[in-house]
C-alpha cells in the first residue's frame, strides 16, 4: 500500500477542513468579543485574588534554528502555544475572559498571560523556553476555565501544536547519542522516538506540550513546537 493510501489520522482529518471551519467564525467574532467582555466583568474579583506573571516578550523572539523560527511567524504575525483544551485561535481569543484561573491552576507555572499590549493582551499562552506543560493528571487548567475557552477533552485529544526537529543543529548529527527530547516527553514513543538515528515526531500523537523543546540542550533549539494556529494555517486545503 502506498503512502497515499494510508488512512488519514484523526487530527489530520479535522485539520484538512480547518479553512472551511474558519469562514463562518468571522461573522460571530464581534458577538463573542462582547460575551468575553461581560464574562471578564463577572470574573474580575476572582482574577484579583493573586498577582499573575507578567511577560512582555513575544514568543517569536526566542533564538531557534531556522525551521523553528519560521514556525512562529514574522514580525507582523505571531502565533502562540495555547494551554491544553484551547479552542481554535479565533474562538479562543474571543471567548477567553482573561480571568487568569488557568494560570493559578497550573502546577508548574507553565501558563502565563500576554501583557505585550498587542491584540489579544491578557490571553494565556505557554512558553516552553520558560516552562513546558507537563500534561498533569488533573489537567486543572481546563476545569478551572469559566468561559469554555479551554474545553474539557480527553488527554489523547490534546493538541497545542507539533514539535519540529532540525537534524542539522541536533548534536546527534555530530555523533552524540542525546535523547533528551525523547526521554522527557510525557506521551512517550507514541509521540516521539529515535528511528535510524533520527528523532521522529509522530504528528497525530504529539500534543505540543513543549517538554522536548524545554529540555533540548542546544542553542538554538534543535526541536521546538510549532503552535497549532501556525501549523493549521500552513495545512494544505481540503
């Protein structure tokens, strides 16, 4: 059976129709934004309970190898790794109430708020350079979201992005047997493994948690996560 005859993975099946899904969303962006404002007012007292981390650095200012740098977009377009269970980007930024509950719920402080002052300010994201999502057993960020911007989904359906390996900058290309990215993956060989001396990322099982990126010993990183919004934007049309 040739490659073209292989069954399409569940994630790829849904990604293939992403372009069609996004079209009607433009029509509901304004009502959703108004809903988000109202929810923000309701949740303001809870958000004030404790100070939240403030980070002004955009995710694409980190030093990556060329393949990963491209994954984050240019100066005119930024892509963010959103917490587990996040809706597609246009829905997530519209519905999110900016309450910060997911920030407080994360046991490893992997979730931070965007305080850059740009569009989407106050919306949570994950920066694997600082701390990766550990796919904790409770997945508390999902259950603590009051607006449904983060949805309760099974662990196996979590999709924050996809790790991309750059063989040229990896120390394995120099004969060293580094397996840090594989060893720290919370999913295991179903998501990433060593095959024929290459690091192979299995797209349909990689959650985009960023553990591989966070533990990669090279600078620039030899493996980094392409955020879901960027990856799906690059997906071929159905």
